[in-house]
């Protein structure tokens, strides 16, 4: 696929790294900063073009006329929208994806369509990150909560701890512990090593366990891996920007929410836009302020300011002062891994969260959902099986008959309103939504080919 990425910021760079490493893709990146483009070209097999992403001549030089897809990820909504308009009007680009931050625009679906705004898919990293954090707050003890099949199925990552019913036992004992619950452990990571989760594997304290289950069963399965945390009541948010405001809005009706914003004018503005949340003007890294606000009684402290270092420092301070769980928005992958190994409970990566929503539109076959896992090393995907047994490599076949690449597993099937955990003799039918886990995302080409319909 010929892909044109506009904007080499953090999200654009992550998308470029992910897409350029797949043999089927030819990637061109447009940005105004020659230094950033030079660094990308040194590391990746990509073309780069310097210039304004919304200018027709720049898009022409970047090869827009031959592009299958344009992904506009600059930091300005207006540039992204105009670039998509130019791509449609002048170059007839088939697929146009734009990063649009403004909630005033994304909340109005009537603006998008064939005769309206020329954007096929609007992506809002702020909205995606907000939903991600909200899920973590609703499921205490989870490291990631990922939805498939419109929320019917969820893939959850958690850290196994002493006190979990399954810790010290083999996976084959799981059905005996929770006999009325269908679930599947899809991956276990012990340190940096991945373990194939067959029935003989013993779950150890400290393991990072990925499991899949129907939404109603998530908490039951979590209790097998660790003693369940108490429900989250008190939440402190550092930063009243786009993510902080969205998160406060999402939580204020169900939780006690305080939001700390250092800019007085912004603090005043968001206080007028919130109903129940308490807005404090101050620095979230101010020890005295945190003590005054009883940070030791906070169930969750989440730092989502625009400054990465401030997020790290305030989260570490909140943890030291007694906050039960702390999360921080961290852009650099190396920082995220380092922080999660120490004081910070969960490092939130906007790029990895956003990447999944982009990949779903790049994948061949009918792939409707993609989640990037383990800092991009692994993937979980939802693909729809089409065709009949003659046209498809999966329809009409049992799971054990499907030739999956090494490291890929079929874990669940959603058929209408029914959620089925996949077993070796599960038969795949037409229009089934198939949930797969890939421990090595380099195998994605082979998986995509399985779900393509032949003649």
C-alpha cells in the first residue's frame, strides 16, 4: 500500500515506524522540519518531503496522485482537513484519515460525508487516551483494557500478584476455579520473555497476563490473577488540557474528581465547563498543595499535562505521598518502560493508543479493530470472516485446520450476540468476528492473507 503521512510529530513518527516496517507498505512523510525528516530517513526506508502538508504542490511532490491513503497527523486540525480536501479534489485519494482534536468538530457527525468534510476517518488521540484511562479506572488492577466486537469482548492485561487464586497454579486449573466463566489466557510475559500459555504453565507472581473474556466476566477473571482492588472513588487529575478536561467530564458523575491546573485562566475556564469536579489552581508537583488536598486518600492520581517531565515528577511525588495508584502520560517509549519498572504504576502512551485506530484502516481483509500491545511488538486484531469454504481460508474450517503463523492464535469468536471462546474444534462461519493475538506483529501479512476472499 502506498501511504502518505502528513506530520512527523510523535503520533506521525510512531505511525511511520510501524507502517514502514511492513514489507507491503511504501511510506512517504511530509513535514516542515528538515531535521526530523533527516532522522527518520536515517532510521527507516521511507521517502521524505519538506513543506506545508496542505499545499497542493507539496502533496504533488510527495506522490499524492499515486497514494492509496493519506494520514494527516499534523498538530493543526485546519491543516489536516485542508490536506484531505486537496487530496480528494486534486488527486482523488481513496482513503483520507485526519487527526482532529476539536471536540466541537468530532462531535458533529453530520459534518462528515461524501458531500461534506472530505475526511473518511477522524482520529482524536485525546478522545482515545481519555477512553483508555477511563477503562483503567473502571477496572482497578488492569494494565490495559481493550474492546472488541462493540464491547462484547475485552482483552485485559494485568499483573499477577500474590493473593490471586490462580497464582502458583497451572492454567489448566482455571476452568475448575471459575466453572461458569468462559475465558482464555492468550499470552504471558515474564520479564522480557514471552511464554506460550498452554495448560501446563504455572502462573507466577509478577507475570504480565493477557486474557480475553466477555465484558461481564472481566472482574471474575481478574480476581484469579490478583486480589481485587477496591473500586476507585477519588481521582486527582493533573493538567486541565484537552485530555484532563475530557477525563474529568467522563468521571465526575461517578467519582469524586479534583483537577489541578497551573494556568489561572485555563483553570477558570474549565471550572465553568464542569458540573461537579473541583478545579484547583496550582502546580501538581507542589508537595504542599498535594498534602493540603489529602493526596494520600486518592485512589488514582493521573498526570496528563503537556509536559512529559512534569507528568513523571508529579506522579512520582503523588506516589511517595501516599496516592494508591499513579498514572502518567509519557510519550517516549524508553521513558515509559523505565517508569513502569519503578514508581509509576501505568505509563500511558498516546502514540500506541492512537496507532491501533490507524492500523485498522491499513490492514487488508475486513479488519475492523487493531490494538497495539507491548510497545508495538504485539497486536490483537478483530477480523471478519467472509466468503464460503471455497473462497476463504478460514470459513468452514475448524481452528486447528487454519494455518496460522507462529505466534498467532485465534482466541474468541463473536457470532451475532454470542461470544465463543475458541477451541481446537471451533468451526469458523461466514460473518464471524474472529479475535486473534499476534505475539510478533511481523506475522501480520500472513494473517491478513487468511482473511482475504479469493475468487
